C-alpha cells in the first residue's frame, strides 16, 4: 500500500493541486459524475444483478465510449467482475445469477430474447484474471476463435490472422519461431498476451479484461499496459483493476464501485485528483480497501 | 532448512526445542515410510504367490503328449469306388484305420477288454486329424502315413507325472498292461510332449486333450467389443450431458443418485434383467456374445459415467471460460477443449469398467453363456462362452487333465487383461502427449 501512496503522491505533485474536499457525503449512494458519453459503444441503464438472495449490483447506469479505455476500481467484492461479466452475458453460465436492466450494445439490447450469446461474445470478448491459454499450440490458441466463427476461408487467411493478432498483442517476435509449442509453456506475461491475441483475433468491438495483470510481474504488466494503449485505437476496452496506478496509466475514464453501487464516474485524471464523493476519496487515499 | 544463525537471533531456546524434537520427527517419518513399503511389499508378495501357483500348475498345459502312429490308408476302406468325392472321404471310418494301426503295433493283444484299453491310448480326436489330413491331400490314399495324434488325457497325465505309477493296481487309473504299452511306446520314441497348438486353436471339448481356449477367447473378445462399442459412447455422452449441459435440479440429482446406486448393484441382477428383457421380451438369441455385451454394458455404464464425470469435473473451469469468452458455443467449448482434457480420465474409467466386464461370470450364467459350446463362435450372434465361464466350467470338471487347463485358461485371461491395460496405457499416453 505504501508504494501506491507514493506513486499517487508523485502524480498529485505533477498536476496542479486542488485542495477542495469532496462534496458528497459517505452515506449517499447515487452515482456522482458523468455516466453518459456522447457516442456510446455500450450503454447500461439500471442494471441489477442478484446471486440468489444477494443483491450484487444495484441500479447501475454506465456508458462505455468508442475507442476508450474504461477502468473499474473498487474494494474487492464490490461487484466489478460481476458487472463486467454482464456486458457479454458470461453471467449466464452462473447458476442463480439474475440480471435485470437494459444493456445496449450499439443500440441493441443484449439481454433481449432473440439475441444469441455466441455472436454476442464474438463482439464482446473477454480476457480473464488468470492467464488461461488452451493447452494446445500457440497457433491453435489464436486460430480457435476465427475458426469457430468461420472468419477465415483458407489456411493462408488463418495464418495471416494469427500473425497479425500476435503482432497486435506484441507477442509475435517472441513466439514466431515456436508457434507449435504449447501455449501453457509460455511465461505468465506471455500467456496473458496470448490470451489477448486470442481475443483480438475475432475482431471484437469491446474487450473486457478482468484484472489482467494481477498475476503478472511488473515488466509483463508494463507490456500489457502498453498493449492496451495501442488496442484502444481499434477496440473499446473495459478493464477491472485493483491497482489505482494502473487505472491512472491506461484509462480515460474511471468508475469507482462500492458494495454493489457505482459511486463515481469521471475522467480518470479528475477522479484521482479531485474526487467528488467522500467514499472515492477514502479509497484512493488508502483509508478504505 | 534450519538456519542456525537465523534461529539464534530469534532466540536460542526455540531453536533448541526444534532441534530436540527433530529426532522424534525423523523417527516418525521413517516409520511412516516403512509402513508404506511394508504395505506395497505385502501386496507384491500376494501377487507373486498367486502368479506362481497359477503358472506352476498351468504351464504344463501348453504341452501335450502326442503319439506317432503309422497308419495304412487302405483305399478299400476309405473310398471303395475310387470316386474321391468329398462326401465319401468325409464319411469314411478313419477310427477303424487308427485302431488297425494300434493293433499292428501290439499284435499280441487279443482279448476284447485289452483291445478296448489299447484303443483308449489315443484320443478320440485322432480320427478327425487323420480325416483332415486325407481330405487335404487325397493322393495319400493307398500309402502309409506317419502322423502325430494326441494321446489320451490319462497317458498325458502319466507322462507329465500327474498320475501315480505306484500303489495297488486296483486303485490306479492306469493298469499294469497299459503301463507296459506306454513304456514300450516311449522307448520306441512314439510318445513325446509337443507344443499344444490345439489349446489355442480349438473350442471346448469333453476330452481334455482336445479342449481349447479359442472358443471362450473369441466369445470374450466379441462380448467385450459389443460392450465397449455400446458403453463407451453411451457412458461418455451421458456424462458429458449431465456434467456440462443438464440443468442442476431435483431430476438430475435423482438421476445422479440412481447412477451411483446402479454401480453397486450385484452383477447377477443385471444377468436376470438381461434374461427377462433381452431374451424374453426382445427375443435375442440365447448364449450370444451380443446378449452378453448388452448385459455387461448395463453393468459397465455406471462405472464409465461416474469416472467420466469425475474427469470432466477436474477440467479447470477457466478453460470453459476461455472458450466461452471468445464466443464458442457450449458444444464447441466442450468438444474442442473440455473433452480432450478429460479423455485420459475417461479412458481410465473405461478400462476399469472393461476389466470388470472381462472378469464377470455371474450375469453370463443367467443368459446361457455357460452352455457347453464346442464350436468357435464366428460372430456376435453365434452361441459362445467367455473366458471366466470357461475357467469355471473346467474347474468343475472331474478329469485330472482339466486342472492344468484351468490354470492355463487363467493365464490366458490374465494375459488378455494385461494386453487390454497396455492398450489403455498407450492410448492415454497418446492423448496426454497431444498437449
Ligand atoms: N457465483 C457467485 N455466486 C454467489 N455470489 C457471488 C458469485 N460471484 C460473486 N458473488 C458475490 O457477488 C459480490 C461481487 O463479487 P465480484 O463481482 O466477484 O467482486 P469483485 O470482482 O469486485 O471483487 C461478492 O459479494 C461475491 O461474494
Ligand atoms: Mg473480481
């Protein structure tokens, strides 16, 4: 926690310091800040999630803009992963999980009865906390998505997609000579970039990342963060992170969650420098979580 | 490991206490290892005793005493009209020729009783061997052929030392006159132990010297093929459905409990079920490997389903998430990623189930696979028996020569089991190496 504090202090020093205190008190649960953007890729309105009796996500409205990285932070158990998994209906696989509210992807309700989750997940791909490459060759890992979605008609097409995906994931130079080695034999950071390559091979519109760097060393983390910055040109990215510096480094907007409530959404710089909600300030100054 | 400098900074007393306890901990460690070794050792000892007793009793069955006869193939006896028709050659009285050749060797034997004993030296199968020989090459008719024919099982047992020569004649299976003939034949080089090919090429027989394991072996193979072909796909499909697709509710819980209970049902009950349903209702042929395979499938299915479900459960959920997260349908995730990872475990379950099926006797008794069947089955519809049933049948036979054949049949069964396990190990290796 102390290193985090120092890093924040450094960032705070670099910007003009505003000593104004948060104006919204701890007991307020309405979302503070700019939940809407002008040109949304995803628009969520009044989303609620229940696990059986447990109310895990309470009335959350939030937009994800095109070409932006949205970071989600908050103490563990506050519902970041749960909310993230709503965006490509991964919660369907969880028994007892009930999602209500409206989630529009390009204006279309993804929870509508006629929507098929398979093409939906091809548009909203997911990268997980623990790198989970398939225990198959590196090539097969990347080729699986394009193959099942029928994106490539020939082996040479597939080769092109695999190479470009690995290049975009900044992994090509490290693995180009051993595409037939198993993906699980790579280092943790390489595995996670392989998982990202696997996701971008199907050319989704949105990539969801659930704490993608929590199992990685600092150097691998830096590589993945650089990659996220590059991928923003093409995809919308929603990233859950437990590291505030990471949120500050990679995202344009940040959402702070607290016990199932969305407390505050702002431009990332603003949220860390001048939080408007007392709970946000508590969290980023290390008084909570 | 223990680091003295570190320990001393933290307080000598705790380090000393750790040191003092070490001797006790090491002793406990040693005792634990010793117990494990003893357990493994006792297991191996029992296995060794079992194998030695079977092999030492059974290995002689792989040799069979044969007798060299010079048979005059009298043309008038075999084919008086000289037509050489297959039918004629088939019907000829070859045993008369064999008896004649025996009489030629011992012309002094004249009384009816003695002649009867003399004819008893060779097996009933000798005439069939001679017939096969003549039918294969009719030009032999008119010549004298010298051929090795199986000796009677009593002669065989005597040659192998399993029957006493000593003691009062009245108590002996082989009387003095017969002993004299046997000694003379042996001195003439007309009696010898030769490799028992019949044991591997023939079906069952009432005469031990003619009885072979092939019928039972083929019956077992056909039965197991049917069992495997039905139980593996069914079991895996059921396990995959229950584990990956079925909603978890009261019905699936009920099904799960029932499958677990089925695994514990005594196998003879499955035999009764086969009798009642497959034979009486569906009218399937009695004693057929198809029927045996169906019944053993019922018995093996729960084992395969339970093992396959355990294998599927042990596939990390992250693999499913990974596939679903990039838009694989549940079927694609299961087929391409989950099943390949679970396959080695599924194969283990299958081989355990098949090994059980291989050794199963009770249900086969209920569906008539215990009948005496001399012909080697050619397919899954032919009447057949199975190795364990054959072992049971031979063990039940009074002739001394069936004792060694019983042990030999057990050896064949064990060899078959070892072969099956080997195949399973190789398959597992192959599927594991793919990753
Ligand atoms: N599968 C589940 N079943 C029941 N409760 C769950 C499940 N997954 C998460 N939860 C609960 O929902 C809340 C939010 O969890 P999660 O979204 O994983 O939090 P975060 O990712 O922010 O740490 C937690 O209280 C957690 O206990
Ligand atoms: Mg989480």
